[in-house]
């Protein structure tokens, strides 16, 4: 079987999405200056949290962060094919875009978050920098994803009793791919063709991308062209060399990253400048696949945490919005936020260091100058 046709990139920077500076922080320059050879090709753009203050529950598509491992491919949907094959299925299957569109679909509101979200704080708060994109907290977004449950597709190929893992493979130039255990593929993973009520944008995986709820977004492979169903464990660079917990307390062991950890972010610029007087501070908190039970705040120097008010939806696998009133006094301050999910897991003060800078979920101090 031949791979679907990919047209040449129309933009020399490898991305089609406008990078309005009020919406996104373009992180490519940081990678180039750090000597990352992929910095000239891949796109990493971080959401500006201050832009979310006036948004609704969902992240507008123009603000949604981008993490690419290679330039965005433009795939012709008329020629696109999804191949399902491997020793874990009874028969090979090939679907066109129209075939996929005709299958039963669902819509889910879920977060996608890069495993490296918050990586910069290993350097800023622990003085131990780690390699990779220095995300602050904007490598996350919540969208309504519409697509076909992966179960519907895999069962049409006839799953064998010996089926164990599913390698989801993308059509970008590096062939980005990562395996999922069969139970996760069947439980809640979907192959999305829509985002926020519109067709999936090119930079977000058109014509189809995986959505793996609660897991680091590296599992939610974009521009999917192949599902390889195995009867044994599978490896790729993205579950063995990268996107693993290693170093620090993990030693030389390389544990593949799956679920995310609780985090919180304030909807202010970094650093922020405010006028003195009463201010309403807003933000969002999230956990792997659970609703948030409470959010607390403290100003640097406080000895006690105080409750913030949750409002609006609080969907599992998405996020919760919150607000609190703060009497801002002139000077330099740090606002600190701590979230707890419904299983009682709270953001810790200190996060164990790891060599690749993943899963930073500790409490951070947001700098604010009050005039």
C-alpha cells in the first residue's frame, strides 16, 4: 500500500497557522539559539494565558498551542488512507476519509497538554535546567474534539485475543509514532476529524489525529496514516529515548510517560503589572482525568492558603476555572496557586527533577508588580 500524497509545504517556517503575537508565543527562536537542529523546521508555539481571561471554557483554535516534531504536512483528503494492519488483527483494513466520516462518531471536551509543559521551572525554581522547549504553562488547550472511537475502527479489522498494543503512526516527515496499550486504545481514545465544531485544522492534525484523554499529548499523534496492532510490546523513539522519565530518582531507567499531573495557571501576563486596589484574579486548574475539587491561593509571605471560587464547568479530563479577590498593594509580589483533584492529589511544593524536564506540576510563583 502506498502512503497518501503530501503536498509541499507552502510556508517556509513549516506552519500554516497564523502566529498572532497576542495569541501565541513563538518558541522557535529559543530553540535555534540553544542549538536545537530542529528549531528551523518544527513549530512550537505557546498559548498566552492572559488571552484566556475573556475566553469561554474552550480554548479558541487560534490560541491553541502547537507542538510539532517536523514541519506540518499538507495531506490531500481525497488521497488519504488509514491503514489498519499487524499480527494483532484478523485482516488488514484500509479506510478513506469518506469511510471514516461514515462511521459512528462522538464529541468530547478534553485537554491536550505537552509532557514538557512547565519545563522552564526546573531551571527557574530548582536551578537545574533541562533540555527541550522551555514551556512555561501554555502548552495546554481544551477543545471539543469530534471523531470516531478507535474501538470502532479496530474492531472492524477483527481484533485477535493476542492483540496487545497499537502503534499510531503519523504522516509527518519524521514518521512520528507512539504505541498505546490496547486497553487505552479501546477505552476512550478517538480518531478526531473535528475541533471546536470545525474541520480539524492543518497544524492540529488534518485529516485525522488521535485524542488520548488524560495522557501527555505526545500520545495524541497527528496526521494519522497507520494503526499497527501488535501481539507484543512496541518501541519507538517517542517511548524509549524521548518522553520517558529518567535521571534523578528514576536513575538510568526510562519509564514512558502516560498520565499527566495536576497544574494551575493564572490568566495574567508573565510577569504581570497591575494597578493598586481590589483585583479579581482568574485562572484554570486541571488534572489527568479527574475534576478539580478545590483551588487555593497564597501571596508570597502568607502562612495560610485561602480558597479560590470555582465557577463554570469542571469536566474530567479538561479543566476548572476559578477566581479570587485580591487587595493589591504597591510593590513586587508572587501569587501562588495550588489545585487538588477529586482523588485528593494536590500540587506539591517540590517536583522531583528528571533529566528531560517532564511533568512539572509543582506550585509556582507568578510575579506581579503593583503600581
